[in-house]
C-alpha cells in the first residue's frame, strides 16, 4: 500500500493543526521574552507528565496535566499571577489554526479522504478548539475515551476502529516526533510535519513522508 492509496487522514491537534504558539503571543505584551520561554517549559512539562504511567485511580485528563504543567512552568519562571494563569489555560480552548489548515482539509475532502483529529486533548478541549473545523472533519477523537495518552496503542486504535479500517489504510499526520514514532509502531502510514525545519537525519522513526506544512499533503496523497 502506498500513501496515495490511503483514504483516511488522521491528524494530531496541537502543533499539527493548532498553533499553540499563539498562546505565548497572546501574553507577550505583559511577559515580553518570557512568554516564549514559558510556553516552551510548559509544553515540555505537559508532554513529560502525559508520558508517565498513570497513577492508580487517576484519570487520563489532559486538562489536568496541562494545568499541572503550567504550575510548574510558572514556578520555574517565578511568575505568580492567577489571572495570567487563567488566561493561559483558556488559550487551549481557543487555539489558533495554522494558516493552511482549512484549505488543506477542504482539498482532502474533495479528494474523497475521510478526516479526523486524534489527540490527547480532552473532549471539551477538542470540541472547543475544533469548532471552526467541523465541516472539514468526519470525527474528533479524544484519548480521554480510552483513559490513556498517546503513544499508547489503544489511542491509535480509536481511529482504526472508528473508520473500520486496518492501520495501514490510515495516513496519520503529526508535527510531534514521539507521536510519529508511536503511530508508525502501531502500523499507520505516518507523515511528519517538519514545521521547525529539523535536520533530515533527525527524522522520527517510521516517517513515510515529510512536509513543511499541510498544503503539501494532498499532493503526497495523489491529489
């Protein structure tokens, strides 16, 4: 099977469709250069917490993980502002889209591709963030429904089960190297969005194709 034969396209959300850099830009006026540093520490801690084994009796709640990571980041940068913390968290409910997202998803649908988001975000986070994309998506799938976080195979299985297809029939798209590797290990055909222009020798394990942004995806899929 080639990428051109894949008729289901599944996308990670944060960093792939949603530009979380907008959260830092929204507070740059009050934090200056600290805004980007805060987001970088926050995002890293958020992912680290999501990769830890879940404690007994603790739900896989990405909103909680995000809040705990923000607390860590703000303490690291010695920021103590409850109003700022609230605004930063709310940014995850109103993420900016990368500029090519809507046109690219629309083109994929014209080509007959079924499309979905598959993310660690909670149902509430994803429903809010993807509100403007629903006309271009067949499904919004949250890891919350299986009480696991990616890269657990149970999360990737959500997409295969929803569409009733084998993993190799799915083109999975992510800007996160760890997600690319996890999805490829599950059996998806994975496209890595290299938005940061990382050197080619640092390709994530299992990458079938690399694009700079989503505008290139329809061509790879035969459009």
